[in-house]
């Protein structure tokens, strides 16, 4: 009886053991897959930012596209994404045109150091970066991809677009200027890469997509905003400032400028911004020629037309740029544009009324206030701008002569 009980117990035990083995094998395999998925990539810290002109015209691409453009285009357009060595080829082609920038600065009588990035745009040694990277610099040092270093001089800077140009008098062998793309044709969802000097880790590349286009973001040192900004989730951190945001053809589509953060943490949160390359095309040649850039100015402040403003002002549209304030003596004031005259209550919300609504500018439909800023930005001081406005329910035509931006005012 004892032997029979022992045999039954042993048989049950073996069965349980076999069951555990059968269950354990796929469980271990599942953990291994998770290990590959989540532990297969090294995590490396990635942006040390310190914290009227007849030639103000856009210019063509400074240099031809890299030799790898055709191969890259063929691989990416075939649905292969960013695999099959595309990123490696891209890095090898464009990295020689990217530089790290170190500056010695003086603020409040004290000296300090800052770092950023930049990229070469011609064979004369001109390098594009952010204004905030070199602002207040007593000296600027450029480090090239091969580790060689050389001093640089500041050629010009534009705080309103946060762009600057520096120049070096000698270039190492095998460096190459980067070609400029066209930010007007950049689409949400495009793959992009950022190369720069995050946390002083030079020659670092990160990858992501274009998250949005047409953003307008403020600058830190002027009351004006930068239009047509590109938003990306490619990791950019302190030190990436001034470096290029590139498409997979190796063309610069933007200059990495800032990141959105929360809780006071200055690190990437998946929301980065780049000054669009078509602003670079517009500003940089003038900085090289004259050292500064003069932007046009309308002299208004306002916002978007939504449901409440449309209701309060008896509009037949829910789009346009609502003018809240007209600066005294500015171009808009001289043209007779009107701002808010009062407010009304809708659902316990004070809504402005009486301001003109711009629905068309220079023949282009204006969907929001950013659209108006974009149209203005690509004109020059002295240009006449034809506006279609809605005033008291009626459409009217107004012609405004743009002026140079003064200091201390908004748009």
C-alpha cells in the first residue's frame, strides 16, 4: 500500500514538474524578448546651450546636396524607413559639416562658459548657429568633426530669429558645407535627424519625426516671435542649440533652437523646436553682408478667431487674425486699422469686440494670427501689404506700408 501511495505521489509530482517546465519555457522566452526590446539600446545623454535693406531676399541653396542624396532617396522612398544603413550613410555624409561651439562669456561682471552647435554653409568658413549660443561671447572656439579646434569671429547676429553667423579662417580637410532644403515642403511624419553637441557630447546624432510645422514660438530676448517653426521629437538637449535638423536627403530643414520642458528640468521631453531653414535663407545672407537683419513690422497685437470671438462680433467665419491692439503711430494705425473697443460676456467669459479681423493678406487666406505673422515676415520694410478685413460685418480692403521693427514692441 505504501509503495502504491508512493508511486501515485511520485507520478503526480512528475506531472506537476512537467507542467511547470512547459509553463516556464515560454515565460522565460517572453522575458528575454522584453530584455531585447527594452535593454538592447544604450541610453546616452543627448542639447549645453548657453543659457531697411535692399539685400534682404531669400537665397538659393548654398551648396549642392551630398553625393549620397540619390541613394538615400531611393532607399527611403522604397518604404524601407530609416533602416538598411540609411542613418549610417547620412551621418557619414553630413557629420563633417557639423561643429561644436564653446564660448567664454561675461555676464554681470562675471565670466563663464557655454556650449552649443553649428554647421558650415560655405567654403569661406561661415558657420550658422543660434544667437543665444554666442550672445555676450568674449571668445568663440569651434571644434570640427575630426577634433581640430580653431578660434572664430562673430560675423552677425539677429536676436529676433535667434540666428547668428560666425567665421573661421581655416578649415580642416574633408569638411563639407551642408545644403539647405526647403522648409515649406516639410511634412508632419517625415523622419529627421539632429546632429550636435548635447551636454558637450560632440558629434551626437538622434532621430525622430517632424511632429508639427508652422509653430510660432517666442524668443527669450525680444518681444517678437519666430514664425514657421518646426516641431520635432528627435532628442535635442542643452548643447544641440544651433545645430542642424536634417531630412534623410542630408538637407538642413531647420536650426535646433529650444525645447519644451516642465518642472524646471532642462532636458528633452519629446517636444523640440527648430528655426525653419527658409528663415535661415532669408536672414543669414544679410548677416554675412551687413551683420544685422531688419524685420518688417505691422504694429498690431491680437489672436485667433474662434467660436466665441465669431459669436461676439457677429462674424460669418471662424477663422482669421483678430486685432486686439493697434500700436499708436505704427503702420497699422496709419492705415486706419482698429483694435478692440470693448468686451461682451458669453458664458461668463469676457470676449473682446470691435477689433478688425484680417481674413486675407497679400492674396493669401489668413486662418489665424500666426498666418498673418508669417506673411509679414517674408516682406521687407517699405513693402505695401494688401489686407482684406471684416469690420462691423462688412469686408473692406486696407493697404498697409510696413515699417522696420522698433525696439520694445510686439508684432
